[in-house]
């Protein structure tokens, strides 16, 4: 069975989305006329990642953020796990970017038992 599903996200920053996907180990394709197909439906996407032994996952920019578009019946990943990991990586990169812009330097980073990220930062004097 094949069915294209769309997950609305609050991911707005194009560059952070690509960086998060790359940090997760995916190669991101960004070109004109990228599409995903399932059953009798074809959907245009802005970004595409290839998933080993699976159908690709697409991302399309909307007015409320990027939408994850995929045929989850043909993907060897858990939808919730993938989405949660993407959100965590995106949030991490967003926080790091903002803190660096505000003059903070990363001193120490630890990942806890429940995949929680703990950061120790120091603000450099001007």
C-alpha cells in the first residue's frame, strides 16, 4: 500500500533545516522540479533526502513552516522517531547559532541518558 502523508512543522529556517538533516547523516537534494510519488498522486517538494532501503522523504516550504512529505509505508524509519530527532537537531543548531551571535562560547556539551543535551556556555568579554 502506498500513501503520501504530510506532517506540518514549525521549522522555518531553510539553512538550519539543511544543516540538521546533514547532522543526522542525510544527503540533501535541492533542485528544481523535485517530486514524490505515491499511488496516483505526485507532490512537488523543495528538498529531498534519500533514506537507505526506503522511499525518499521530501520537505516543502509553506506559510507556517516546512512540511515533511513522505510515503511512510515505504520508509524503513519510524515517523515519530525521525520527526523528534529532526526537531531536536534543528532546535540545537538554532540555539547554538543564537548564542554564538550573542557572544557565548561552548565550554562543554553532554548528552544525557534520555537524549537530553546539556550545554555549558561562557560569554566572552568585549
